[in-house]
């Protein structure tokens, strides 16, 4: 039993512990051993939870803390990020990244702190714009300039201290900078930060599990926004591990999500690799390459195995929202892989049950979100439901289903979802339905010359294969006196199998877009 009045120390050097005397735990040698002329043998690694007061008070003390020079806005913004922003950014993977890792780095590294401040100010501005229809005051205020100042300061600090930062710190900053560009709506810059981070991750000997998982998830997005297979790397580091589908990996929804992220990234890469064949005519390229067919077959098997394991273990998973999202992603992956090498758009009609299931899961999600705090639906860092529902809108040609998907997209959409702007997805989907069905959204009826039966499907010549949004915009006043912004878009349509894909210019319309 320890003597009364003394704290029992379990973390002293080996010599002091053997002699049962109090150790001052000096580094690299304790003073007690030096005083009596002994060679200090050093310290054992303490067991988890076994830390001295010295260890707790000194070793984990942040090197940078808000001090007297910090403004009130900075202190409030750091607290706003910790309490409001960070919890809303947590996704299916990297659960401790935003709430723990980022805050620790923000307290220890000036670049991370300034990046966090930029995110906090941008998020507050987005919240302000979401609460009011009049953004004139906020547009002329410092709410635009302030986050950019902190962001530029962080970029300069990284450029001048790059050699002093370890790999995990650089990767964390790449994720923070990507988040800043997501909030700003600057897709090219976000893609560049993703590319830079994934290249560093590929050359790193070791990286934190949370950081690796987030970059694997981020690798899904850029190929939707102009990045090519040749210039955008795939995070290969953990690929072999991801192919081990064991029951143990499906006891935790985050592990199941990580494996699906790897599959989804490879599915998108397959679709992009098949673009040349899919858009060519039968005479230009009569058959796909054997390597693409082999990749398609392998992905089909892995996708089916993932879902088999996921279905068997889903009853053990408590996160119902994440389970719904993962199943929706799986359904989209399944269709992607199957139609990747198909030139005939009518093949999508065979997946009606898949589209119905996606809509059913989205409806369940809408019910579960009823009454959710407004800030929770403001910004989503990882892939949300909007891109998945948008896929249903543009590929499902059953009018009732695609109208349901479009409405659910409107209801469930965040103001921004990573690189996606749901208002643009909605506008493209709406115009696609108008063109393919001759449907008038103002009257909710089919126009003369359009498909008269809700069960009628557009012909091959009417089906839009893809679209490309341009930067050209126009502002006009509609018949109701409302100010409407229109943006030019090109639709790609193949009128027959032996004809090349034609480009049809058009315009999409949506309410004035607020740029953060």
C-alpha cells in the first residue's frame, strides 16, 4: 500500500521503479539517477491510460492556441467549427478525422488552423445565404473576403514550411483545402487538391487509416468533372486489402463503406475507360477490347460478393441511414458495370426493379430526416444522395419513377454535396425529362407531340446519352415575372446504332445561383 500523501508513480525510469523511489521523469535521463551517478536505463512505454501528470500536461499541450492576438471572430469560428461544422462533416469513413485529427492539427499547426478558419467562415456564409433570399448584404461584406484571406494564408504557410511537415500533416491539409474548394464551388481546384493528395498517398510508406479512407472516397468524384484516367491516379495502396471480403469486415459499417468506395472508384474508371467504345459506331469499333471485358467480369463478381456479405451482416449494423446509402451506391455500381460496354440505351430499361429500390430507399431516408436541423442539410463533404438520384432521373425512362426521383432529389439535396451542386443536377434532370417525354412541368402534363402514355418509353433516337454543361449564361424574365438564370448545355444523342453521336445545344434554367 503506498504511503499516505504520495502519488504512486507507474511511469518512472526502470532504475527508480526497481528502487521504489519517486522519479522526476526527466528527459533523456532522470535527475535522480544523474545525482547518484547512475546511468539512467530509460523508460518503458506506458500502458494505455497510464500517463503521469507531466505527460498529460506537457507532452500533449498544443503548440499553437488562440491567444491575446487572436480576434474574437477567430476564437468564435474555431469553436463554431468544433461544435457545428466538424460533426456535420463526419461521413461513413474516417469517423474521427474531422472531430479529433483536424482539431488536433489546428491547435498544433498554423496552416491547418487557418484552413479550419476558412472552412468555418465559408460554412457560416453558406448558412446565412441559405436562411435569406437576399444575399446582397452578405455579398458586399467581409463574408466573402475573410475566408479567402485565411485560405491564402494557409496556402502560403504550406509553401514555405513544406519540408517541416510530415506526410500525415500534408495529407490532412490536402483534405482541408479540398473541403474549402467544395464550399467555394471551385471544382477544378478541388480536383487538383485531390490529385495532389492521392499522389502523395501513393508514394507514402505509411499513412493514417482515416486519411487513406477519405482519399479513397474522394477518388470517386474527379472523373465526373473532367479528370482523365491518364492524369488522375487511383489510390492503389490498400487495394489488395480491400478485396478480402470477410465477415469480420462487415461487422462495422465504416469498413463495409471503405470496401465499397474502392469498388465504386474502380467502377467509375471502367465506365470512363469504356467511353471511347460506347460512343463509337459499330463500324468504327465493332467489339470491346478483351482487357475491358475481363475488368468488367471481375468487377461484377466483386460487386455481387460485397452485397452478399453486406446483406448477411446488415442486421448487425445500427447505422440505418448509412446502410441505406451504401445499398443505393451498390445498386448504382451494379448498373454502371453492366451498361459500361453497351451502346444501346434501352438496356437501362431492364433495371426497373433496381431503380424502384433506389427510390424506395430514398423515401425511407426522407422520412427519417423529417424534422432534422437545417444546418445538418447544408453541406456534405462525402458523396450524398443527389448524384445517385440524378442517375435514376437521367437513365430510368419510366416517367413516374424518374419524376419521383427528381422530387426526392429536391427534398433530400444538401445545398452542396462535395463537388456536386444539386440545383444544377435538378435543372439538367428536369430538362432531360422535358426533352425525352415532351413533359411540361408547369402543367404536369405531356405536351402535344410528346409521349401520351405514362408507360410509354422514349425511342432510341430521343434518348440523351450524356450532357456537357457550358459556362455561358443568360438572364431573362419568365411569363410569371420571375427572374430566371439559364445556362447553356450540350446533349449527346445517337439517332441509330450505325450513326455517330450528335451534339444538340440547349439551355437549362434554375433560380439565381449563389456562389460562396
